[in-house]
């Protein structure tokens, strides 16, 4: 299949530039700068269609080793910074047994609402609950395993019953591919890989290896829109976590991937650009390799003239990333912003030349902070307050410190771009996954889920042992406002708060602090002796969800009366 060979960063070496490529067209991405995307033939047409129709994401992810957390948890996060037609529902996919010889269908990645229509054991996905939509049609199948595990999912897999958790961020890459039945040969998107990993894996290491092997064997395709054709996942379990990068190979029929273990006392950030640098196959922790990767990593780099063994360890980001998309600082500012909060004792520059060839921000850093889920939530609400890049300050923020900045592409001839903050008005959902090895898996695994934008939502802790999701959080049809939907409650309030942002958001933040602090105190008090049955855990989540829903739908009247 046709492969995407993009060049938005510094030009490759002469050897790389000399590789055979078809004629290209140049499409300016935004008024921000001269860096275009180079596309050939079918990819030019495909991308234009994708930009017009596809739900796009530009997500930020964090990962925390167990010794960097306040209680020994391993944690990862994800913000689904989508737009257009998001599906912000969170659902529980039950564990299942499968007959010998059964196959597992693989579906095309739409990332729109509804993400799936059919029977996967989820009430919200059934055809009768999605009137007007056709049943999802598989693009291929793989052999099914005898038993699959239960897990939470939204656009991507979130957390399974063995406390394997995932957070996703789309990244630029030098190759692209298209799906089977959609002009290409690749079977797997990151959506499908993340779900299969949670269905079949009892550890993060196993999940990473499984996803990599499947992508190599059956092909991988990325989002294909402006944000890139590669993917990154934060993958955790109660003992350790990994940063996993994957992209299509040059043929469009296989994949290239690598994963780096996050040190126990370390944190990591990925913000729409690969971060893994030198692959060190001999580095180990407790007898297990710290780096996992496909055979194709070195083979393709050497064949393409991008790396030679005499160069030393291969720099994955330098070779396979296509740099920051959209504009300079689109990824780098978020890396700087997140690390300043996660590891404030580690000085990092706020300016740089080009992130792809220069390791300005490491994949992981050690920190003296002991972080809780609430600290990670605070990072996802960050708009660089108190720094020279504060989105709530300056003329653009207006009289009431509104941090929202909208694209001006096609509207103005001015060159440049707004800062890209971590918190974003168009986020459809954010989650923090927490794996706690000293507790039974039923209560050890917690997904803190916040529908809509992180700075306007209230995060609800969902224990994996509940085997269910509260009704308000499984209701998020973007076409129709629902008073029974947590997504719509949070979206409604945040939209109203823009009228007088600094004043109204002060009221919203007070409610957030009260409810989330109480939830954290409850979750941190979990103990093996207090392990509850699924029905009890579900009842607790249901009660807390109803409190959040009631409080948020009361806010519009309070804000209108007060301001």
C-alpha cells in the first residue's frame, strides 16, 4: 500500500533524502510556519478527506513509576483532545469464554460516535440503542483465545481486571498506511490493539509485546490526519510501566515499534511526538530488559540510510518521528509544562530548535515528588499559569482570563500560532489509571474518569471490580443534550463559564476540589480487608456519579444568579 513519507522537521540526511519517493504535493498545515506535510498520490486525497471527516485527536499522556507515587501506585493518564463528533462514553466490556476455533473480529478505527455498533457484551453498543446507525462490519479476523478479561474502554482500552492500564497519544511518524478495506493492507489501529491487549494481558510487559507482535504480523495504520500516523501508549500494571511507540513500516503491511520501561522513581510525558531515544538492549531491571522492540527497528533504519551500527545505539525518535506537527512548541511546550509540575527539581529549557534530532526533553526523568491521582489531574488542567506562557493572561485572554484559543486558519494572514496548553476546551474525556499491587485487583485497579474537558470536569473513581459503569457516564451522545449525561452536564457548565471565566470557574473549581478530595480520601483508604463485591463497588460508583450529576446541573442556575 502507499506509504506516507512526511518531512515537517529538519531535512533528513543526504542518504535519507536520496531514497526513492513519488512526486509530492505540499499542503500548508496552518499559518504557524513554513513546515508543510509532503504527501503523495492516494495519500494526498486520503488526507484531505480525513481532515474533513475524521474525528481528530491530539492527546497528552503521563506515566508514573511506583516509587514516584504517594502510595506505591503505578499510574498513567490520557486526555482525548478530540473534536467534531466524539464518543465520550465509558463502558465495561465483560470477561468472556470463547469456543475452540473462534475468531476475534477486528473493526475499522472511526473514533467517532458511535465507536461501535453490535454485540460485544455492552448494552450501550447494541443496535437497538443506536438507532439510525448500521452495525459495525469487521475488516478482518484473528484467532480468538479461550478466555478474555473484563475491562473499561472509551475510544481506547483503559483498564482491565488484572490492573493493566493504558493511555494514548497520536504521534507523527515517517511512514503511514491505510486499513484493509479502505485502500490498504493493515489490520490494526491503536484502538484495536489497546482493546486486545486488555482482553489478553496480565502485565504491561505482556501487553506491549502482544501489541507489537500483532502490528508486525498483520500491519498497523495510524490516524492518517494532520496529527500523524504513529501512536504512543502508556502501559502500566501494579509493578511497572512502559512507553510504547508504534508506526507502520515502509510497505504499509507491517509495523515498527519500540517500548521503554519507566524507572520506578521516574515520570514520563508524551504529547503527540515520540520521546524514546537510544534503544539499549542490554539494560535490564530485575533481570528483564528495559527496552523491547521489533526486528524491523534496525533493519528499516539501516536500509533507508538513516542509521548504521557504527553510529551507536539507534535513536528511535530521531529516526522514526516526523517531529512536531501543527507548529513548533505544539508538543514541546506540553512536555516542558508537564515536567515543571511532575519534577520541578529538574531544570528544563522552555525554548529549543527542533525536538526531533535534539533530545531536549528526555523520555523519563527522576522526581523527588510523591504524586497522587489528584496531582496528575492537576497537570491535565494546566494552562501554564504563572509562567511567561500563561494562557489566562494577556490581551488574548480578555477581561475574564479566558484561556481558550481557537484556530484562525483561513481567517487571518498573520503568521504564528497560539500556545498549545495541556488543558484544552475540545477534550472529550480524560482519565487517570491507577494500579495498586498491595490490593486485590478488584479494588486495586481504579480508573479516574472525567468526561469533557479536564479543567471543567469532575473525576469519578471507577474500581475495575465494579464490572459496570454508572449510567450518566455511559451516556454521551454528542447529537443531543441529555440531563442524564455527565458529559453534557460538564460541557454545559464550561460553555456557560466562558461568559465570565475567571469568576465562574472559581466556583466550579471549588466544587471540583470538594468532590474529588472526598473521592481520593475514600480510594486511598482501600484495604485488602475492605475488598467489596462487585455489586457494592458498583453501588458506590453509582451514588457518587449521581452526586456529581446533580451538583453540575445545579451550577448553571447558581452561576447565573451570582454573576
